[in-house]
């Protein structure tokens, strides 16, 4: 075989090896995903049971972004809520909640930092995720795992989750008084809308 023929064979083999490598590496890179939350379409409700009646209110999502590897489940990012956005429709009650319970001047943000995501199946429209991470409120951090049924359509993610926050056990003041007794745990319900974005893997 002449020099030109040898060069062509070598080039063909190199191209074949490169093509095979790309076939295997491309799916791996595509497994790194990012979820960008839409604050305007995400709703955070809370309910505090009391002796006379339940108190209902909302919080406002400030920002939210979660990145995770669909293969390993490793996750990062941050979901941030403005503590001072708490609103029950009663200005006096809300002012007391922000000053005496949440102490928003000292602790202005409530943050969930995801560490691991399981249950996600690429290409599947509906699934139930388990999202484990750290929940920080009133200056202290606690382990929290959320069960999150989600649907994915045209890269739009919709999901919902519920969990309890035992705020008294977590160091916050119990607002009960002589005339009104409230539970020591508040129920949180979240409906989220976000965009699913594939990103280039960093590892």
C-alpha cells in the first residue's frame, strides 16, 4: 500500500473513532439538566391551624434554579423565597408574624438547596421525583426531602408538593396567646412552573 493509501486508512480509522466517541459522549452530556423556575407562575400557600379557624396565606418565590445529573442524581442550585412576602390578608397579623416569628429583618430569605434528585426519567411525560436537600429558615438549616409529582411537556415542567414546617421545634416563636391557640407546625403547599433546559455537563 502506498503512502496515500496508508494515510486514507489512518484518516478513516480516526474519523470512525471520533464518531464513536461522540455517539457515547453526547448522551452523557445531555444528562446534565437545569430547571429554571418562573416566579410569576409559581404559587406557595401556607396553612396554620388555630383554635378558632385556620389561617391561610401565601409567600412569593424570589428565584429558583436547580441543576442535576439525571444519571447520578447529584443536584445543586437554590430556591429562594422572600420571608417578608408572607401574606395572610390581615396586615396586623402579618406584621406580627414577620417581626416576632420569622424575624424577617434578621432572616430575610427562606432557602431550599437541593442535593439529590431521584425518579426522573428522560423523555417520560409524568413522574414522581424525590428531591433531597437543605431547608434554611430563621437562620437554621434542616434536612428536607420533597415528594414532587411532575409533568413535562414541550420543556415546561409543572409540579406540586406539600410538607410541614415544625416552626416551634425549629426555634421560632409560638404566636399563641390567651385567646388564640395555634398549631406548632405550618403546612406548606407549592405549585411550580419551570422550564427544563439541557446544559453542557461540567464533569
